[in-house]
């Protein structure tokens, strides 16, 4: 008799099978919606990354035109305007990225293209005032600012406090005999 009483007490306080099924269905629907949104967000981030990288490539090609790698970019107003606009488009696309891994990948591409712009523009750093005649000044500012190391950005090389610390942590292979001899010579 006691067990019947206990079982009766338990079953009267439990929800019905229909209630449990309704909650399970609602939970499944919520999980499905969450998965769909997460997947859509991931696809959007991937598309934005692709667009951002392509935009930087186009900006560089627009600036350089048909010039070879060792020559100055053409002093062409439209080329500089186009490059500047594309750099600004890149910045807008990057701001819309949400996924930390995608942002990190985007920043790696940015560093690559920043270096390419830097190499192309370095010869203009001294004594070429006449080069800028006819260019829209703001476009020149945008392009040169992109080519420069961002203010406040930590340099990853600075994680090593000294040459000895870098050597100790990175273990230079014996293949690099010239470098090892140079470092030994430096003291």
C-alpha cells in the first residue's frame, strides 16, 4: 500500500507525456534555429573575408597598374583614387567581421598587403614632391596611411626582449651557418 501511495504521489506531480513532448519539440526547434543562425553568420563572415582580401588585391593592382615591381606606381589620379576607395571598402568589410578567427585571418592578409604597398611606396618617401602633382591629396593620404605600421599596434617581434632570448626560444638550425657566425661575431 505504501508503494502505491508513493507512486501515485510522484505521477500526479509529473507533467504529462504531451507536455514533455511539447517542451522537447520546442527545445529542438530552438536548437535548429540557433544552428541555422550560427551557420548563416559563419557563411557571412567567410564571404566578408573573401571580399576584404579581394578588395585589397584590387586596390594594389589599381595603384600599380602595369608597372613592374621595381618602379614607382604611376602618378595617375584615377589609379590613386580607386586604390584609396578600395582600401576604405576593405576597412568597412573588416569592421563587419564578427568571428575572432576570421578577423585574425583578415589581419594576416592585411599585413601582407600593407607590406606590398609599403615596398611599392618606399621610393616615394624622399625627394619626389612633383610626383604628387595632379593626385587627389586625400587619396594619397589614405594609401600611404594604409602602407604604414598602425599606431599603437604591437609588433610581434617585440615579444623577445633580447637577441639571446630569441635564440634560446627559437633554436636556430645549424643550416644557417652565416647567421650563426654573424651572431657569434656580434657578441
